C-alpha cells in the first residue's frame, strides 16, 4: 500500500529495478492484508463521496449565496480529484501486486508458523502483524547463511523494542524506510 499511495518512491524503484543480489520474499498474508486495506480505502472514499454529494445538493438548493455557488464548484472539483487519485492508487496497487507476485518468493502459512503464534505472546492485539512476524522468523530460520532484511514502514508495530529484539535474535535487520535500506546496501558493497 505504501507504494500504491506514493508514500515510498524508493520502494517502487527498488521493486522495478531489483538488483540481482537481492532475493525478495513476502509472506502470503501480506497480499491478503494489502487487498483488504485497498478494499477498506475504497469504502472510505465512497462514503466521503456520498457525503460530498449531500453537501453539493444542499448548497445547490441555496438560491442567493455566492458562497454556496463557489462551494458547489469546489466540491465537484474535489469529487473529480478524489476519483483521479483513487484510480492512480488502484493502478499503482495492481502494478505493484503484479510485480511482487512475479519477483518475490512467497512465504505460505503452515502448521509450524501457526504453532509459533501460540508459543510467542507478542503483538497480541495485531493478528495480521503477528502472522507476518512469525512468517519472517520462520523463513529466516530456514536461511541462516543469508543476510536477512525486513523492510516495513509499520513502525508502530514492527518498530517496538521487543519486536526488534526478536528480529535481531534471528539475524534479521529491520528497516522502516527503503532509503535507509538502500544506504545500508550500498555501504555493504563498498
């Protein structure tokens, strides 16, 4: 979603131009979470557009106010701009989704991952993030000889001290910004 919303241009560039030295891996649950988030955003936008329409109708009924006429014009412009932005986000979302599905190895949920959720009491109020974390740890334990990086802008959950400690204990470096990861990657090649 960060790429789709234009929040991390470096991530989009990294995905489009992934160096051969980088092997992308993503938990399958991330695809589900992204699609659910996109669906929720669409509902919020439709609700907002509905409210705009109500305000436009109310302002159009007013016969004497120049402010009401200007408001109608601006609210209609808002409708158009929101629809354009929504379409841009959706196009970037599906392009990103397609690129990831073609380039990234998928970590699928399995019995061991689900069991580890029961054995570790962390992120208890955030089931999806908990699943993501356990998928990453599971995959890291299968690939002990490789450098492992976890890149997520979700610092609210994954930036917590106890989560960072678990990641470090499993030889996983956490980056919240693609720019920081790229800086680290460049320093490794020097």
